[in-house]
């Protein structure tokens, strides 16, 4: 394990201490978990972007064209305030 010295603004350090206390964990553990969560989010974003770049929009349109145009099943309706989707 590697130690790292950080320069943190006092406000950020105080907020992190409070959050760690609320979670019942040490500040060190809280910061490690926070960093791991951020890295995971960035990796997920990269994965989604990569998969999106491989999308076949013609195939997508073909699949959607085969969906029957009928009212949704009970319980699948959109809320009344949902704006209509544009084509």
C-alpha cells in the first residue's frame, strides 16, 4: 500500500470528515472508497462510449420498426406529464 500526502481545502476536508463519521468509517477508508467510486464511474463512462461507437443504427431502426404500434400494457403507461417522444 502506498501513502499519499494531499493538500485539501479545509472545507473539503471537513465535509469528508463529517461524511466518514456519518458512514461510521475512518476518513482514510472513506477517501479510498470515494476514489474507487469515481474511478469506477469513469471506467463505466468509457465502456458505454466504446459500446455506443459500435452501434448499428440501421439494425436498431429495423428492430424498432417491427414493434407493434399499440397502447402500453396496464402499468407500463408513461406519466401524464411526460413529453411525447419525437421521431
